[in-house]
């Protein structure tokens, strides 16, 4: 049985709330006895989940010195989605497709934040290339606060080919680019769409950019020229949510 770890108060709480049957055991810092931990332990005991009290050094080693906040869950791996699952996921939708495509995000904190926002916005699938992109790690899961367990995340071999397939399905592909002539707020985001955002600093790769139906920008009036990719993702996704809720 494949296992992974999820750590941090919010990430473990989300896992315990949504998927308690996946948790094999909890490892808890032995000297931590505050209310947040006690609430988690009470819920875990009600679900008959094994609890181990461990030292800080054990948690530090298991999380590779990440900020674990005194708690870690060893759990069965969530369903792994592959490229072969994409058609099925799209075929089973009962509403216009709402996809997020991340082109080469390498920072696990940014990916985690993007997944968390995607979950909040109701995104159906998050896609990313396999090459030069971070996958779902323990750090990503912690930052995502449970979203890494609930939003299908698929890494594809050839992103350009995937974008072509999106368009064959009549899914409009909108790329984020600072130099775009049209703003995000001028686009119609109510139908089946895929929003594509690029890596930190570099933006969209040339081939990705060429496969977008339209490039859009976020109008900036301050002194900074760009936003962090996770912030830009939130702006794009929730403008789409605003339009789709009308």
C-alpha cells in the first residue's frame, strides 16, 4: 500500500474532516497540548485513528525540517489522476468546463496556494506539464489545506497537445500575459474555459502562448509590474466565478 504524509494543523484537519478513512495514524508533538491539537485528537479518537506522541526531532525528520506545527498524518495516497483520466473527467461534467492550467510552476508553496484557490473557486481539474514543474508534495499538501486531496491534479507529457485537445472540445483557452491587449475583465468567461498561467517570473512559454485562443492581462495601476502566480490565479479564477454566477 502506497503511503504519504500530510502535515500542518489546517491540512490535517481538512483530511480528517473529508477523508478520515485514509488516515493510518497521527503523529503528534508530545509537548503540544493546546486546544487546536486537542480538537483534532478528539475527532481522531472518535474515528478510531491511531495516535502516536513523538518528539520534535521525529517530526522534523519525517517532514524534512518543514513547519509541521506539531502534527503529521500518515495516510493512504489519494487517487492519482493520469492523462488517461482527463477525458473521463471532462465527459462526466454536467456544467461548462472550468479548468486551471499551470505552465511550469516550480515552487511548491505557489502550487499549494493555487490548488487551494482552485478548490475554493470550484475548478474541475488542474493541469500542469510533467517537465520542470513541481508535483504534489507534502509541502504542497500543507499549503493547499486539503485542496490537494480534493481537486483532480493531472501532469501531462505534452502541454501543447493537451491545449489542442481542449480546443477540439470547444473549451476556450485563455492565457495570462502582462503584454496582452485585452484585460481579463473584457473576456467572456461564462462558457467552457481553461485559464493558463505561467511560471514565476518567466510567464507562459512560447509554445503554450501560441496555443492560447486569447491572451489576457490584469490591469495594473501601481508601481509593481506583476503579481505572484498564486495571487494572479486568484484574480483570474474569481473573475470567472463572478461571471459564471450571474
